[in-house]
């Protein structure tokens, strides 16, 4: 895939296979040229339920896999994605306008995250605790918690999938990924990478969820998913207004240095388009 490639048709990927939606589609246009670059399905509630059910079914066996198997799964996905850096980056650039070099950098960080969490999968340690009764030892073992709902924003549509997908899979959880409706194309290309290695239905990707009252916000989607099969959310936490690019610096860090070196990057990255702007500025003392 390249920036001048034809329209990308996105599809849902769950239960280890592709699914077409019988409903309407959402069109995405290149913000620089206005040309149509991708179309994505407006998935209905039943399709969301099917993806969640697939994640729940796969969790029953995936949770029992040994850490080395989980690590191998993520390393294989990283290798496939590493071979399609340009395809993933082009999809990002065409849909949301990020400079192509920055998009490539985002994809490379995503690949790095997959490799990192693959190694972390083998380091999920428990512990032993002295017991208050002689002859007994208490053991704490960490177990996968369940299927995860990964809701991803538009500004880093691949890198932020990585943080959720890699950590969840490494821990022994399955995941349903809901990409932003503004950037379904890059998620579809990622789904193609997943389809190349996925045999256990560990990862499900659905570009757009739509219910009777239209496209849902991330919070509404999570609330719709939460009661089903005990699914857990894995979103990006935030505080509104001035806290969108929150930096906490203790006095010893040097406020001037913190502002000069970090705030400019957080607020002005990608010409200020890597985050939503705010009219509020300030320093808070604790």
C-alpha cells in the first residue's frame, strides 16, 4: 500500500476469519486531497456480540497457554508487521494526515512494543509469602483476568493498539479492538497481519460499532461491551481541558526545564495535531 493507492475496503475480523457487515458503510477521505481512501462497516450490536463471544470462547484455552507460547505469538505478529511498515504507515497518512515519516516511526514503535511485551510474558512472576502457621507457605499466582475491550483513538491509531493488544495477549487475555471511526484503514491492514498468524481467535478487530442511535462514543461502546462475558476495558485515561497533555514535575526536576523539554513536545507534536488542543494553561502546586 502507498499514499496514492485505491480505496481500502475494511472488514471485521473475529473468530479467526473475515466477516462482511450487511449494514451501511462509513467513508473516510484524505484530509489533504479530499479523495476517498477507505470504507468501513457500521457494525451492529449483534456483530459486536459475536466478536465478544469469540474472544470469550478463545479465552478459555488461551488463558492456559504457557508464557513462552504467548511470547512466540507476539514475536510472530511483530515480524509480520515489521514487513509491512510502509503499508501500515501509508494507511495512517491517507486517513488522518500524519506525515509519512512520522507514521513509519509510529508503526516501528508498535512493532517494538510487540517484541517488548512478548518478553514480558515470560516475566509474569508470582511470589511466596511467609505464613502465620508453621509448616505452611502462601503462594500468590497471577492469572489472566478475562477478555479485554481495547478502544483506540485516532491520533496514534496503530501505536495505541499495540499498548493494549500486546499487554493483554502477553498476560493471557484475549481482546476485542475497536479502532477509531476516523482511522479504520490502518486497523484493517493490521488485521491482515493478524490473519496471517491467528489460529486461535485471540484477537478480534471491528472498525465501527453502530447501534440504533448512530455511531457510539468510546464510553458508550465500553458500556455496551462491559456486561457481556465479564469483558474488561483497556482505554487511555485522561483528564479534560488543560490535563490533556498532563505533565507532573516535582520541584526538584526544575519547572523551566520540564516545560521547555516536555510540554512543547506534548502540546506541539506533529504541529499540534497529535492531541486535541486546550485553551487552558497553568501550573499546579501540591
